[in-house]
C-alpha cells in the first residue's frame, strides 16, 4: 500500500523516479550473500514498479581490510550484474568510505573488471572530496564508466556538505565533462 501511495502521488505531480537508492552492498563481505540477493530482488521489483532502469549499490565493508577481499567483492558484484542483466536493470556503484571502491581507481577497476552494460558508476563529487581525492582527477579516472551523477558538494575546510557549487567538489567542472 505504501509504495502504491508513493507512485500515485508521483504520477499526480508528474514526478518520475530515476534511480532506486538502495543500501545493497552496505554490509560486511563476510556476511551471508543471500541477504543482499534478497534485497536486490526487492530493489529490482521497485525499479520496475516505478518504471526506472537504475538501482544504486555499494561494494561491501569488511571486518578486516576490504582490499584483501577483492576477489570476493568482484564475484558478488558480477553475480549482481548478471541478475541485473536478466532483469533489464542497470546497477550503479557508488563509492563510500571503507568499502572496496572508496577511491576512484578502485571504482574504475570494478567497472572495468565487470565489463557489463548492466553495471555503471555513480560519480558523487562530494564523496570523493570526503575521501580526500581531487575531484577533477577522480572524474578523469572514472570518466568512461560514469553512468549517473549525484549533485552533492562538500567543504573540505568546514568538513560539511554544502549547497552544490558552494563547496570544493568542482560541480561545474563535473557537469561540463558530461554535457552532450
């Protein structure tokens, strides 16, 4: 009933859903993967229900060092991308602190390794600022795999999120790189 109400309100006001912002992959890599697969099934249902093609995902935390879990991260993401392909959905990986893929070169590595039309990257300039990366370099590293852009900005000095264009995340540059 809840999602039907949301869809009815969205339709009434002409609002379209562009992406299901799921928490899939914000779990420990050591945990049972079936939990994430169940959440993926639900997110795909929601994407189809709201007539959108994208589901946001993450690439797992670890109780140890996530960089040591590279193969398991890729195995799980590849399985998720295969399910997305079968469902005609595109998964969008977003970077997050302490996951495999926190940094732009790791995110690019994931997209390159999976090499799937059903797996792309979210470019969130603020998240790269928070991670201590130069946003311009991060965008260059990921450019060929960026499928979706989040509009967020971050002040490095103040250590807070800012209105887009008022922080240090080079929002204007990022948009200029992705204009048609």
